[in-house]
C-alpha cells in the first residue's frame, strides 16, 4: 500500500533532499504533491524519473486526502499550515522549531525515542534541530550504558544549515576573494563567512545565548525524557558547505573507559565510529557529506569532567539533520500504523 505525500518547501535545500531520500529509501509514495511559495510556483522537480510541478501554498489550497506532509518552509508556514493539513487528516512531520517544545507534539529521533511517535495528539510530529539530532544519536548509547549528567558542546555548522541562499553566499564571497575583488555584503549569514568562523546562528536571547544554542539545551531534555541533563552550547557557523561537526565534552554518571565507549558506539544504530587518530582517521565534514549516519571519533577521557568522555561528532545536517530523520519518522508512522 502506498501513501499520498505532500512536501511543503519542496524547492529548498531540505525539500529537494526529501525527494532524494524518499526515492533512495523506497518510501511507498503513491501520489506526490509539492508546495513552495508563489515565487517558485510552476518549477518542475523530478521524483523517480517523473516530473512534478510545484504549486504555491495558499489559504485556498486543498489539503484533503493527504496522508503524510513533510514540512520545511520555516516556522511561520508550519505554525499556520501544519494544523490545517492535520485537521484534514494528514500527519505532519515538521522540520521547523515551531512545534518542537509543544508537550502535545512528539519530538523524535528514531535511534533515540522511536516510541514517542505513538504519542501524537495534534497530528504533528516534530523533527529536532540538526545540531541536536547528531548530538543525541551519539549521546544515547553512552547514556544507556553509564548515564549522562552534563554536556558542554561547541558546534562547527556548515552554511547549508542556513538554506540555499547561504550556500550561494559562501560561493560568491570565495569567488570574489579568488578574483581579488572586495567581498559582497553578507545577506544570509550574520557576518562574512568566507575564511571566518561566526558565533552567531539564529537570534540572541536575553541570556546572551543564541536561539540555536538553546534549541540544543531544551530539545535534548525532551528527546531523552530527562529534565536533569544540563547542556551548554556554543554554535558557530564555519565555511563548510555540508555537514555539521561538534566537539562534545560529557560528564557521565559512572566511569566508562574510552575503549568501552568506542565498542558501545560501534554497535549503536545509525552510528559509525572512525577513530584511529595515529593513522589520521577521524570524521571529517567532507567525507560525511551525503551520508545518513552520525560519525564519531576522537573518543577519549575528558580532562575536566571526571568521570567523563570527549568526542568529535559529525553528520550531514541536511540529510540526518533534517530530511533523512524526517523520512525515518515517516517510516515509523507507517510501521506503527499511525498513518
Ligand atoms: P531554503 O533552502 O531557504 O528553502 C526554503 C523553502 O521554503 C523553499 O522551498 C521556499 O520556497 C519555501 N518557502 C518560503 N516561504 C514560503 C511560503 N511563504 N510558502 C511556501 N513555501 C515557502 O531553506 P531550507 O534549508 O530548505 O530550510 C527550510 C526550513 O527547514 C528552515 O526554515 C527550518 O525551519 C527547517 N530546517 C530545519 C533543519 C533542522 O535543523 N532540522 C535544518 C535545516 C532547515 P521558494 O522556493 O518559493 O522560496
Ligand atoms: O543553522 C543551522 O545550521 C540549522 C538551522 C535550522 C533552522 C533554520 C531556520 C529556522 C531552523 C531550525 O530547524 O531550528 C529554523 C527554525 O527555527 O525553524
């Protein structure tokens, strides 16, 4: 049996990747409806070798008969349209932060809390922030083995996290530098990103952390069902096209040898351990781009948190951090008979 699937934000970085991932994973799509803004109405996108026309999403759009709607058009669109799709019978898998902390909306990473998809109340399941997803996939096996009390994390986030226009921005700035021209003004990233590192993703909050950093704090607790886990994050944009990297410093509740952590992580679902630094083997964004797993390396004892571990965690932010995780959620919805 197949499903009637809608993609909202189909022309964006995440939307286009949804189509690739649905095709690669052979998700049972019977009918596909593509939506974006008025700007790209009429654009044609390919899925399984067939052409589909993108339609403008509007208050007049009919949402009847849709089984699953994959949303990636920003929080405003999700707040307005997800309830409309849901009240017409669809289950919405939403990629924005709009619904993530709503107690009636499950926030799901299939390797961590798959059972939560059954707790749908509003017809919406939220996909966590990309930086949270890769962190919790790496944390969960350690948490299950010895407990985790505190995490300090610094992120190195690629420009694709800020959308298709930010990718063009890094390209244009780099091209200008190569030609000896002056840099064009930044428009989609807070500061010049070429040859730079910018500790400013999303907006600053009253506590002087950014919204991106606080997403990691709050979403981790909700996904792990543990309000006692303390997370402190610094989120940094770096001139990388695809894949986010993270330096994690973890306080565990009980002692664990790095060798044991390596063994546990090697067996964990969705994790690939690449950890032989003497031979120059550790995860790199350029190798991880295009992959669906979370890559972990540099696993060692932490020198501040005792007992504790330090590790380096890398994942493709557009795939595992967004489209792949959302399609995995859709697969769970099918498996659990929710759709
Ligand atoms: P993007 O490349 O800028 O694409 C944005 C998409 O949203 C485009 O398809 C755009 O359509 C569509 N859109 C914009 N305004 C719209 C409107 N008024 N009505 C309908 N569609 C509209 O951005 P992206 O990287 O794909 O990310 C999109 C969203 O996904 C983000 O805002 C964020 O909420 C979420 N996201 C989540 C994660 C995560 O951490 N899980 C990661 C990345 C993104 P047009 O082509 O017509 O402009
Ligand atoms: O910047 C990144 O690397 C990830 C960005 C995600 C993002 C971008 C715009 C709006 C989000 C998100 O998923 O948290 C949002 C949002 O708040 O919906």
